C-alpha cells in the first residue's frame, strides 16, 4: 500500500503542471468597486446623457462669443467682420444652392376676387424646379413680403379664405397706393401628402416629411423657404437698382413665417426691415419644438440674438405676440402609423423674449443705431400679431375692406381646391429637388474622397486621416471633453459551467456612464491573454439580448445568443449597453445634441473608447486583439465606432469590425421617397445625419477601417435593404481593399435568412483575424 501511494506521489510530481485558472469567481471583478445600481443600466445611461446635453446647451451661451469677431468701429467693418458667421449660418440652414433667374409670373383668378384691392396669384421659380408661390396686391413703391404661419394660407391674409379673425387679415392693412404686398405660401403642418401612394402615407407634417430627406443631403425645409424669400428679393432689388429709387424691402413673418423672415434677413443685407412676430426668444429648448426646426450646430454659434446681429444695423422689429399653438404632429388616422416626431409650439414667454431682445439690442447700441431695433409687446405678449403699434411702425394703417354677407362653406368650396393644389405642388417640387441631390450624391462623394492615395496601405494611412476627422467632426460630432477616471464598478450576473458574467459600469463624463456585461471563460489560465469580441445589441436592445440562449427569450430570434456562443468558443466577450433604447426618451437625445453639432454617436464613440481602455487593463485581455460585432443598430455602430477608433501607440482601438443586418446604401435609405426601405416612412426620426449624403456613405465609412479587417453579414430576407443595395455598396469597399492587396480582409457572407445573426462565416472571420483556435 505504501508503494502505491509513493508511486502516485511521484507520478504527480513528474506530470506536467496545469496552470491555475485566472477567471474571477467572486461577486465582483478584482480591481472594481461594488456596483450599486437599482434602475436598469439603459435608463440611467439615457437619462444621464440627457442631463449632460442640456448642461452643454446652457454652456454654449458662454462659448458662442468666441466664434464671433465683431468689429463695431464702423458699419462697413462690422459687415465684413460678421460675414464668416453669415456664411456658416447659410450652410447650416441648407440655403446653399444657386438660385435661378426666374421670371415673376402673375395670373388673375376670379376666385380670388375682382376688386382692385383683391390679390392676384404669384409664381416665381427660385431653384431648378422649385418656385415661390403666393399672392400679390397693391402697386406702391414700398415692398412688403408677408410670410404667414404654416397653419395659415395667403388667402386668409386677404379675407379671401375663411379661418382667421378679420384683425389678422394683415395684407389688407397696407395701402395699395403706397405698398406692394407679396404674401408667400409656406409648406404647412398637415400630413395630406406625407408619403408615397405606392409605399405608405405617414402622420408626419409636410414640413417634417421634407425635412427628413433634406437633412441627410445638407438641405433643410427652412433653407428651401429662405431661398424662396431671397429669390423674390432678387427681383425686387433688381427693380430698385434699375429705377434708382429707394423702393424699401420689408419682410414680415408670423410664427413659422417669423423664423423664415429672421433667417432670410440675416442672410440677405438687401432686406431693409425685418419684422418677426411671435418667434423671437431664447432658443435653448428648441429640442422641444417640432423637428423641422432642428438645425445642426445652431446653438453652437447662433442664438436668436446672434442671428439678429447679422441683421444689424438694419431695422429689426420684434413683436411679442400669440401664434398658432402646436401640441404635436397630426394624430394617426386613416391607416397611417405613428411615424412623426413629437414637438410643440407655444407662445414665447414674454420674459424670454425680453431677455433675448436685450442681448440683440447690445449690437445695435454698439453700432450707434439703438433706434433701429424695436420690441413691440402687449401687456403679456399673448395678444394677436399685427398690433396697432406695429402697424403704425410699418405704415399698415388701412382698414380691412368690409365684405358683404359671406357663406364660409361656399368660400371654402370655391377656394380650397386652389390652395390644396398649390400646397401639393410645393411639396412635390422640394421633394424632387432633394431626390436629384440624392441621385448625384455618389459623384460628389467620389470627388471629395479622390485625394486619398490608394496606391498602397501605407499611402492610404498617410492621406486618410483628414477624412476620418471630417466624418467624426462633421457627420458624427466630436465631444472635446476629456474622459473622467473610469472608476469601474461590477457585480456578478451570470454563473454558468463554462463562463461567468459581470455587469460593469464606468464613468465617462459628468452624468454620463458606459456599461455592459463582461463574459469570461472559466478555463482562462494564469498569465493567458485572449482576444475579445465586443457583441453589440440593436435598437431597443440590452446586453442580455445578445447573451440569452433560451429560444423563448425575446432577444434570441435576432441574436441567437451569439455572445454566449463566442464565450463558449473561448473568447472574452463584452456586451455593451448603447443608449438607443427608450423610444422618445433616447430619440430626444439626438434633438438635444444636433443643435450643438453632435449626435448619439458623439457619446457612443467615447463610451467605447473608455470601455476599450478599461478592458486593456484586465490581465486576461490582449488589447491588440479586440474585435467588434454588431447587429442592426449595432451594425450602424460597426461602421461608425470602430472606424473612428483605430489602434495606435497611445490608444487602444478595434482590430476589426463586423456589420450584421444593417449594411446597405445608407444615404438612399435615409433620403429616398421612392423606396419602401426608406426611413422617411418610419418612426426613427433620430436617424438622419446632417449632410451625410455629400460626405460619406457606408462604403466611405467602412473604408476607414483599412487596413483592419471588415466584414458584412447579410440575410437575403433582411428588410433593411434589398440585396442589390448591399452588393452595390460593399463592392466599393471590397474594391478599395483589393486594390491595395488587402482583399482577404474584406468579406461578405450572404445567407438564406432574415434580420438575424448567422454566426458561421463571421465566427470563422473572428477566429482567423483575432488569431484564436476555439
């Protein structure tokens, strides 16, 4: 017996020693504090980003002056000093296209009346195929462009159509012998034509419907309509120069028209007087207003007072008054879904108007023309526009003509077809213009990216960085803040025979966190470093969706528990929480961020950078072998985050990226009004990225991965796009890789299936490029 025991002991001494496991087993990860989180991670994350974004909006007030170099020494010096700001303002509202030299066309229509004070119809082409339409009356030398609110039509300004009180029929207030009044038709807030009969109709207001596709192309419903005003000013100014008479030009806007008047006068020094009724105020809460007022980078540089400073020293009259209230978009009806973005319009609080007016007046004071800016207000700023005081200032003192007995139903029947035909025409014209931009955008991108040297990977690396910077700063938006110390907290949430999982939270910025679930194989050996796969969920997802292997779990269908599959293959796996969860709660983050030139991915990129930096500190992680694999919105992440985070000597980055169930002709998907795949017809109102159509599509984003490996996983039946779109866009990626001798690093796997993880070619791709044998 003693010999047996001795032999066994000797055998143990001589056998190769197995390394002790280094996978943690405790309730929290070594080197972390205990995670005390009562609410779900996504709720805390989304709320914190919202708090941070609002604080940044407030901070922008003190940062804006650094972007202005105003010279008040003379009016000429001032004009020159603010011109760079004017040009930037022109860019962000999308009023950048060359206007055409159209003819002012007028036509008589008995439906508009036959008296000399009644208006006649007006049409003037401003952009190719896009015309200003409205009504004109009077023959006086003083020109007034009247821009009503979007809920009103020109005919109501003349009492030709019913619907507003007689006191608001403001076009009639200008004497015809002294004034010529042009009353402009604007795109309204109804949803009658918001859609495509071959696809679907939506409840998006017409302004939002046009905003969506225009925003992706660096255009805006605001910019289009400002161009209409400026096109009319082109004609009036030409007449003024020919006659050598003063012929003053006034633009008066009410509500939505007030926005357009303010912006048009800011861009066009030929406008002598600007009148803004019911719009001017502090703009910090613009994210609560309808999305068609969402202007990229607006509050970085332009408060309403700053816009007013572009009008100075010209005459500016602000009227604090009531405007049509907007409680939200049209309710779903007649089979239409709920696609529209939330947004309200309320009367501007008088105190807010007064504070912003005081800021604007400072510029007039410094230019020595304090009388050129006037605030007109009733006692509480909530009376109807066009007060007697304002009309006196404008010379609009005529009485509204009294009409005989009116049959409102008869007037409606007589005039409504004309109004609706004009509105439909305006919407179609702007839509067609945007679609032409879309169809030409690939050529514009090709010219932009032509300066990248594709002769070799080394040449590419030397020349591509300005483009990475361009995408980050102009499409995504970079947050300049340095990250906080990560202060990692953790708690065990998974304990399986093959692996253990910890929920982790890291600090990023004040109130902003990063977090997710870390999965560790239990067979990790002491001193062993393994590759990591970051497994990213999609829209409205959570990390556990990527982990669950129970077919009954709601996340199993699209994700197939791919994070668990990979940890069982020996990878370290991290499943992050991204902030695109919570419906309007997260979508409003885009609204709060866009006005500062930022987007959701402005937060997601530093969240991932903070996560990568922390992962690199773990003893079992090989920081040079961290790959990314995301599905759906996680696929959107795959072409936006890893391309912005290349590894370097100073920074941990992603070694590869896999885009699953998302890759497509992204610009077309966001802009087309002719394809059923388009986001123009869906509830994802946050999805649109400013001017992306002219800067970078998915091919350009994916090429920023070079020389790192990139892969697309695509199911034939995936409804995000047709195979043809995916193949078209990926072919450009593969060509770029292949021409530099890197064709083996760009792959696509197409399988028979829907919007889901396939986990075959992608798993092989991960094993090959992360150098891991399961």
